[in-house]
């Protein structure tokens, strides 16, 4: 089986798409990425407008030292700080996205993450109950809207629900590709991305870039709100200045809510790529041609399970790894020769 290197998986497909945007840690060309520079300029502007004035008033040494520099040195140092901050924000983009989509809460603050997740599960169950209550009435728009949200804004299973709405929208395509095609998104997308239509791949990449940018802007707004609260309490004579905190929180919420339509558009692109070009991933892996849809689906389940899990867990004597899924969904202990095209016979050498 051909392997694809450099695609660390976390939230399904997120790491691979961020990698498409550029390996920031190893490539200094990312220093000048427009989105990272815009985020850096936004953060720097908030610092200049809100944070620096009270610090200057109390004679904070770094601020005073910077203002005493010649104008040319201020410009050079400010430019260096801006580009360095842009590079740092670009490297941290995936971490900011993990904060906004709820993964960081589940990993590092499980109790808080569980509280947020219960709210999302409640919304999931309410949508399900709406559909069940309406039965097969195709004229009921409430049921249609509930079905649309379940299809595009939630994973299939309650156990997979994330703590935040954005996290669930980003997880929805993974449920779709497994349900419809049997392919695990986190495993197969890096392979498919090499061969998919360039225009479609660019659309998916651009949507993820926008999501990461908006998540970064939201987190930066929250950080400045916290920073401003601390500065106001310690250095300001009037607590009226704390009114800036709710303003910044509203701005952070606006950036967060704007990610929803972008995330849905990203998910639609992922679905379209698998619907139209999944055969290209099969060719890239050297899989043999199949015509039966059910057989194709089952083989994708076996192949993607092998590529993502393999023999990581201890198998049962029957050579099947125990999972929570049904027996037909469990990953195989070993690859099967029936998955692949027979090797091409070598040409006879010239004599």
C-alpha cells in the first residue's frame, strides 16, 4: 500500500487541510501569509488603542523605551514585530481552531467540555424528535429544516457529538463519507486531495483558510478582552473602561458565528470531492475495479480502517479487532490481496 507522509490527523481532515495551507513550522514563506498578517495587524491595533495608553500613563518601561527610539527604528522594529506575530499566529492557527471547535475543551477541560457537549446533544435530540413527530409529512418545513441541520451540522451518532456547534459542522462530512462510501475521511482525504479536481481542491482549501482565520480572530478578541480587564482593574482609575470587555466579547461571537456558513461550504466541498472523485483515491492506492456498490462500500471500510488503525490494538483469535461498531465495520487484522490490482508482469528483457 502506498503511504502518504506529512499528514498528521486530529479532527477529521482538519490537520490535512491546514497542511495544504502550508507547513508553517518548516516554511518561512508563511511569514507573509495575508490572513496571518491581517490577524496580526488586528491584534496589534487593539494593543495600540486599548492597552498601550494606560501602560504609557504609568510609565511601563518597554512602552517608554519604544517611544524613545528614533522614528526609523520604531518603524523597523514595528515591522519586525508585525511579521513575527503573523508567523506565530499562522503556526497557532490549528490550535486556535481546536479551541473554537471544542476539541481542546474535551482534551484539557473535560468537565467544561462535557457541559457544552450536553447542550449540543440536547439540540441533536430535539431535531431528531422534530422529524419523528412529523412522520412522513413532506409539507412540514420544520421537519425539513431539522433534517437539513442533522445532515449538514451534526455527525450521525450521538457519541460523536462535539462540544461546540462549529465542531459538529466540521465533523459532519466525516459521518457522510463513512455512511455513504465506507471511507474514513481522515485517512482517505489526504490521498484523494492529491488527485481531486484542482478547482474543487482550491475551494476546499480556501474555505478552511477562512475558518482558521475567523477562529483566530475570535480567540484574539477574547484574549484582548481578558487583557483589557486586567489592565483596567490594576491601572485604570475608572471602572467604566471595563465596558470595552463586553464589546470585545460581542466581536468574538460575531467572528465565531461567521464560521458556520464557511464550515458548511467546506463540508459541501468535501462531500462533492468524495462523490465525484473517490475512484481516483482507489487508483492511487492500486485497488482493483469493483461494480457492486455494497462491495465497494465494504472494501473502503476495510481499507480505510487498515490504513488508520491497522494492528494497533490487540486482536481477537478470529483476527478481528474488537470495536464498538458492528462486525462488518471492524478493521481487519491484515491487508487482503483481493483489495488490490494484480501486479503487472515485467516485460521480457531485450536479448
